[in-house]
C-alpha cells in the first residue's frame, strides 16, 4: 500500500473516531463542566436526579482530562482495529506520538475557560472573535472553530502515524 493511501486510511479512521469520542463517548458532565473555573464556575444539573452541583477549576480540569482520555482511547481503538483490518502496521512510537499530539491539542481546545481559553484568544487575535461568539442563525461559531482546530491537528497526527508505517 502506498504511503498516501496509508495516510488517507489513518486520517479517515482517526476522524471517524474523533467524532465518536467527542459526541457519543463524552458524557454530559464532562461536556458541561470541562470549561469550569473558579472565576467562571459551572452549575451542573444531573439529568436523572435533578441534583445541582457547582464546579470550579479543579473539577473543570478533571472533566476535560477525563474527556480527552476517553476521546484519545476511542481514537486508539478505532485506528488500531481499522489499521489491522486494512493490513497496515503502524510503528508503535509513531502511534504514541500521534495520539499524544491528539490528546494535548484536544485538551488545549476543550478547556474553554471564558476569556482565557486558547481558541477564544486565537479567534480574537485572528479577527474571528465575532465568529467565535456567534450563536445565532442555527450556528455556533465556537463549535465550528473547535472542529476545524481538531481536524487540522488530526491531519498532522495522521501524518505522524504514517511515519514508518508498513503494510502486510
């Protein structure tokens, strides 16, 4: 199998796994609390018990960490099984580096502390602040900028994972 085909396969597998990890595997608590800080606490209402709890920086970091661990594990499982089914042997070091990049950049993007998050700051510096704050017309700008951030880093991670990959 040619290297471009290996890259395309690994990118497709990790992209699909990313969507599953972000939307199906991530639990409601992590989705709502991962941006919490002491300056901007988040009140979470348990959907089953209706109990309300308030969360600050420590809980926000833990929720984001938990989400990023399950997200990256989902990518590892899907990409690993998919590569095996396609006859692709990914070098363990390249796989670890790609997953580490995915984990780290995902944490950076998803730890959206109001006024302090990397994506918000980047959007402001690049003239995309209005898009970042857009939550109208059936669109959420922060969500779209978050998604494109992840897609870009996943592409780099797939290139890394392709390093020293071989086929059977």
